[in-house]
């Protein structure tokens, strides 16, 4: 048996793992003892990696849709078919009706190749990925206030801080190994404040659990800021030296008195005072946050509200402090870094900047459109309207994971060409015209970038099953079939080198420099060894190097409960499952943990509806309907029900709404109105996409 050191392919913690390989198969895993992030730990998902990627049940040959089903095809035929169709569609209706969804689970090299294919070969900035419905408000909100959208500090900082604040994140479930580090830090004396409408595991041990009403982040942050200014607890020296626009924000939070804040958020005034005092007066306070902040139609303003709080107290730019978005997917930081976003090239270089466009045009030998492209949900919306023709989706399952499932299904069915690059036949792949089999993380070289900006090497441990190829190799073949040059990379390292040469913040990174547990960007002349802490002396926002506070105002949920739909539905994750479940649900031990689909409901609500634990129910929103079973739980507050989003038989996105953040188009995944209907028979699983069904509607 050999052991190959690599990185876990699930969440953004980026734990180091050794893959046990025998006879060309991954037969087990082990944690890596000296790894700086995971310190010899893995969570249950990491331990179950071999099941997630085992060759049985994987796609191994290209599939082309034929007569209501799929037939196997040779690579040459599949590539030719896609290339010819893309060419015809572009000639017919222009590059702006073609697009690409990239994959935050794949490597940086895959993602660089994907966006280069979209921009340099298709000729469009219509490239996006799941960050859109995840931390895009962090990218926008932190960019606007601090000048950079990434986690400012490192995960190890929780062990060197006086106070940890976890705001709208369920870290023991979703960043499990990091959640464990938070618990250890708390046991060793760090303070812990949790802000969450649900009583998460961390909330149940925290010194202080603020339990706001769903969707009241701005009110709460403004209320805390009001108390900080009112008591003179702000860091005046820091504000004078490093922050603009303070007085405007001070005036804007004047109305958020404790009484007003309590009335809106439901958090008692005494708790507000204690939280404000402890956060402002701690020498070091580490604030991290997640989807409970971003997944709202006010997502960007929510992030800005937290940034104001952090800046006011000078809790940034030093070890043990910071504003730290817990990036979700193993390589979502990397997919953003690589420019898989409609408005930036690799390294966050703006599409709107003519000098940047000229640089990439010269490097890639093709001029680029001047306007940013469509977002992922923008492409779906255009498709439903019949205004979009071809979409290449690498490793995402929007039929399960995007909001308003019935809308997604209608949109994808209207495309002239849907190509899906996947490990298995997901619900989305079932709708494709061509499905291409890809190599998993264990079958290719490359890099992942974790949530603390650490670029780490992923190493091929086994050959890919059947005819699977790495995503980047598929883009090479497609580019060549379309007559493009500049895609003749011999290996993943040379892709990284091309990217680094074009992106100042990664200019000091190469595969050879990453051997020892990677580097945290920026890695450039000013930071030759990378940066554990951002913004030590200046913020990369303006020439002055100063940050900017911005006033933000509380807004209502897009769809508050009413007489017809009296409950607020929120969506959550479970420690034992991941995303659409296409990988974790292949692991028998994980699948055994929780039955597929559960509706968490407070005991008072269950009593009101006369529902015993495990009772079958229908759940209905204005957009859809599903059936599942009730799990009575006082983790959720009364009036709120919660569904995990991993289960295709009871998919929460049947119900969710598409109300959007005006800045980033983030949908309001954390709140919509539903009603619960008791059933007198067992729940019926949702029939998603029956294989072969693909009614192409007349254009
Ligand atoms: N096991 C597992 N781990 C995962 C994933 C997975 O699918 N499974 N997915 C990965 C991905 S892609 C991501 S993005 C991360 C997400 O990780 P988290 O950010 O932790 O995501 P969620 O559990 O969706 O939401 C976090 C919390 O927000 C709370 N919340 C809801 N509304 C509000 C509100 O108005 N205010 C506040 N303060 N809180 C609110 C919810 O109660 C919930 O506890 O997890 C990653 N890790
Ligand atoms: N209701 C509700 N919906 C949500 C959320 C929520 O909190 N509530 N959270 C949202 C968030 S934060 C996110 S990030 C999205 C995630 O949504 P998705 O990105 O759709 O979720 P994943 O399960 O990660 O799907 C990734 C797919 O990539 C495939 N894959 C893995 N490795 C590779 C590879 O190397 N190459 C290729 N081509 N494919 C690969 C896997 O097989 C898997 O099917 O869901 C969002 N949807
Ligand atoms: S915490 Fe995240 S990266 Fe670590 S083993 Fe679990 S899923 Fe993998
Ligand atoms: Mo995410």
C-alpha cells in the first residue's frame, strides 16, 4: 500500500489527507498529523472519501442524448458534437447567449482553463459558479469596505484570540474540523459569542447566544454599533488612522437604540449591551460568519454591516482578529481567485478596466467583450425566457442546489445545448445533451485554495476510471476542436504558471513552492512567504490605504410569513451530508446517519398542528411542494421550520424563492414562507428528472 498526501475534496477547511492506494484503487484515508489546519483530524465526510469517488457507479464514458435516453460515445465524437453545436449557436445568435458554470469542487487549474475557454474561445464573460449563491455578498461587501473579499485572518487564530464570534455559521456541522478547533479554544478560555436564530451546537455551549429573528442582521449589527459609539467603546486611534466615513455611519446607527433593536431583532437589550461591550473591549476578537449572513436579498448590506462593526472596534489587521467569511466548498476561494466570475479575470482584475482587458487580450491573443457577463442565475433566467442557448456546467447540480427547482428545470430544458461534466449522473446531468465523465480529485494533479487563502497541492493517487479526464483536459480538447491556440499545457503546473504570470497576487506561487502545506495568498514581492493576516498596515481599497465604513439599513424579508403561508422556512446543512449529496450519499455510513430529508419543527408548532415526532407532512410554498417527515426539535425557534438541502427526494429548493440581492443577485435561500399539511400516508419522494425526459419546448 502507498500513501499519497493530498487535500480533502469537501469543505473549505482544506484538511490534509493521505490516500491509501492499493492496486490502483483508493482503499482508505488517514489524516496528516503535522498539517497546519487539520492537525491530524478529519471529519466523517473526509473519512468516507473512498466511497465518494469509487469507480463503481461513476460515469466512465461520454454520453450523448438519443431517443429519450443516452448512448455511449467516443470522446472525439462528443467533443466534435459540442464544438460544432457551439459554433453554430454562436453564429446564429452570438456569444452572449452561451455560458459556462465552473466548479468550486475542481482544481484551480480546471477553473482557470474553464474561464479561459469561456472568455478566449466562446468570447463571453458569462462565466460563474456556486459562489454566486454562497459568498458573493462577501466578495462584494468586503471589497467595498476593506478592498478584498477574502478571509482576513487564519483559522489557527481562534487559538490565539480572546473572543470568538460565530455569526450565522454552523461550524461544527459545516467546517467540522475548524468547529472542533473553536470548541478547543473555548475550553482553553477563549470567549464565545454565537449569533444564530437556531441553537447550534456551538450556541448551546457559548457564553452568549444571541438569537435574532431570521433576516435581522443589519438591525442587530447597527444596534451593537449604536451601543459601541454611545459608550465610547470604538477604537478612536484606529478609526482616525485607517478608516473613512465614520461619522456618516455613526449618524446612521443613531436610531438603533437598544429598545428599537430589541423590538426588531428579538434580542434582549441586556444581551446587546454585553455583546457590544465584550466585542469592543476584547484585545483581540475573531469574527467569522457564514450563510446566515450572506443568503439574503440584503446579503451584501449584511456583510457591510458586519464590516462596519469590525472596523469600528479596530478588530482587523492583527493576529487573532479579523472578519472571516467561512468559504464553503473545498475550492470556492480558488474558483473566485481564478476569475470564474462574470466581472473579474483571474486575480480579481476587473473586466471593466481597459488596461486589464488589454493585458488579457495580448496574453490570450483575442479581444474581449467590455461589459461583465451574466451571473449563473442570470443565465438560468435568460434560458427560461428563451434568450439563452447553450450552457456548459462543470460539476454543479443546480436542479437540486439552485433556488426554485421548478424554474431551474424549465430553464435547462429550454437550452439548445446543455453539457454537463460530472462524476456521476446527477439530476442536472440527466437533463444534459452531452455528459462528459471527469476525473475526481484523487485522479488528477492541481491545487485547491481553502477558506484561509491557503493554496495547497492536490496529487494524483490513482488512474482515472474508464475514459474520465480532468476538467482542464476537456477544455483543452474543446478549445482545439474550435481552432483556438493557447491551450497546449502539458500539465497542471504549467496552467498555474500561466495564471500566476497574469495575476499579481499569485505571482510568487508555483507548484514547486507549495510542497510544504501550501502558501496563503497574496504571494508577491511584498509578501514572498504569503500572508497569515491581511491589512496589517493598509487596506487595498484606495490609494490612501484606508478602509471605508458604509451606512446600511435594515430591510424586510422578501417573503415574510402570512395567513396563507404562516411559517418561515429556512435551510441548513447536516454534518454527515454534503451539497447535493451526489458524493456523500454513496457512503453507506454517512447515508445511515440521517434519513433522506427531514423537516425540523419546534415542539410548540408540532403541538399546534397535532404532529407527533416522525409524522409525514407536505410542505408547500408559492413555488412548489414536497413531502417529508417531521423531526421535533427545539433547535429551531417557534414559527420557523428548517430543511437540509442535501436530499433530492425532499429537495428544499422546491420551495425556496429567487428574491435577489440587488448587488450580487444572491437569492434569499435562508427564508421563504411555507405551510405544513399533515398527511395520513407515508411521504412520497419527489420525482425529479426521470431519465430520458427532455421535452424541448419550441423556441
Ligand atoms: N457537512 C457539510 N458541510 C458543508 C457543506 C455541506 O453541504 N455539508 N457545504 C459547504 C458549503 S458550500 C458552505 S457555503 C458552508 C456553509 O456553512 P454555514 O455558513 O455554516 O451554512 P448554513 O448551515 O447553511 O447556515 C449557517 C447558519 O445560518 C443560520 N441563520 C439563518 N438565518 C440567519 C440570520 O438571519 N442570522 C443569523 N445570524 N444566522 C442565520 C442558520 O441557522 C445556520 O445555523 O458549509 C460547507 N460545509
Ligand atoms: N436551499 C439551499 N440551497 C443551497 C444552499 C443552502 O444553504 N440552501 N447553499 C448553496 C451553496 S452555499 C452552495 S455552494 C451550492 C452548492 O451547490 P453545488 O455546487 O451544485 O453542490 P455540490 O454538491 O458541491 O455539487 C458539486 C458537484 O460537483 C461534482 N464534482 C466533484 N468534483 C468534481 C470535479 O473535479 N470536476 C467536476 N466537473 N465535477 C466535480 C460532484 O460530483 C457534485 O455533483 O448550493 C447552494 N444551494
Ligand atoms: S472538515 Fe471539511 S476538509 Fe476537513 S475532513 Fe471534513 S469535509 Fe474534509
Ligand atoms: Mo457554499
